[in-house]
C-alpha cells in the first residue's frame, strides 16, 4: 500500500512510497526535489542518462549512481561515506530540509531504492520512492519533459546513523551461524549458476546458505510494490522471516535495496545491506555453490 506524504507538520512520516497523484500535485513545490535514479545492468543495452534526456518527470534531476559511489573501490556502487555523498546530493539541489522523491525507468524501481537507501544512510528521513516509477507515471498519461534540469546547489549536512552495511566477513559469519538470514535478490538463474553474471570475470552461483528471493517478486505487474500481506507471504514462502535480522545482497548492492524497502514498508527494522554484494564475494575468492 502507498504511504502518502504529510500535508502539514506533525502528520505521518514522509514515504517510503509516494503515489503519482501526490507527486503530480506537488511538482514545483519549493521544498521538493525529484531525482531520476535510473541505472541498468551492463548487459541491458540501456543508457540511463540518454533516456533521462529523452524523457523525465518535469523538474527531475539525474542522480548518477556511479558518480554517487566510491571511486576508489574495486567493487561497483560502493557507498562512498557520508561526507562525499552529502556533497554529491547537495550538488543536485538536495538540502538538509528537502523532501525528496526518487524514481527510475526500470518498471520496478530497480535502482531508485538504492538512492533511497543512500539518503537514509546519511540520516535523511524525508525521502520517498514514486510507486511504479516512470513506467507507471507515463502509462497514466502524466507529463514528461526532455533535456536536462539545472539544479541550484544546496547544503546537505549528514547526521549520524546506526551502521546498516554488512562487511564480507560479517556475511561469512552470518552464513556460518545462521542467526541472520542472508537473502540474495538476483534472478533465480544467476543464483543457481545457470546464467552468467553481467560483469566479466565474476563467477555465477551463490553463497553457501543464502536464500533466493528475486527482487522482481516484490512488485505487481504495474511495478508498484506489493501490499503488506502479499509481501509477507512471498517472504515467508522463500524462507525469509521479516521479523528476523536480514542481510540483503544482490549483484552490486543496488537491487537488494528493494528488499530493504519492502521490509521498511512491513515495519521491520535492524536489517542491513551487503554493499560489496556478489561482485565482491565471487570476485575475492569466497566459496561459491551452484544448484539445479
């Protein structure tokens, strides 16, 4: 179900989901920043920035996940730390008091949840995801614009948050002990090892003891997040208890954030992201298993 942002102070918290009706009615508001956080797998053949230039929600600024990530890391899309990330989002016009709506063009908010999670990592609570993303927005006949937007830079001051990133060693320990469930949201064939990874040199398969729940299973046909009852049912069917501590993982720490979003909607907390994800795990010689 979609949470509606507040109209006045003291009402329900902003997000984590925002409807198209609400966003359309609030576009151009002085405290609202809209971010197009589209990012696609290397094998997709899609150019996220070119697509943004061709069509985006009016006023939306392009959030470049590569530029928002740690340039010194050997692994893709690693969180760069609070201060560098704060500088980047400030350059996009996101100030400390802004309300932010994030979307992407995947049809299932593949990468929008990553931008949502990164903003939450620096203590920003006023951030929501456009339920259904750009695909649903366009299917409903809402306005779009071509070209690029020139944001006014803003000052963003990050606040402290509890650690939400799990390291490779912490994942290894969780797999060995079993007290924390490691959930891999990659496609089932990549998890089984029957399909190649999209990044050269990375073995396919999965971590011993991890369970698979493809992120596409969290969304309805129109790209909106499933309702709470159905989300809970699918999690439990995959062997995932949302009330138990969870480490979410995927290929590069992007689509796993969709699981963290679903858990947020379910009202459960204390879950973490393995930021290095499968690229780090398989690329650094850790155990890999395959299955039929």
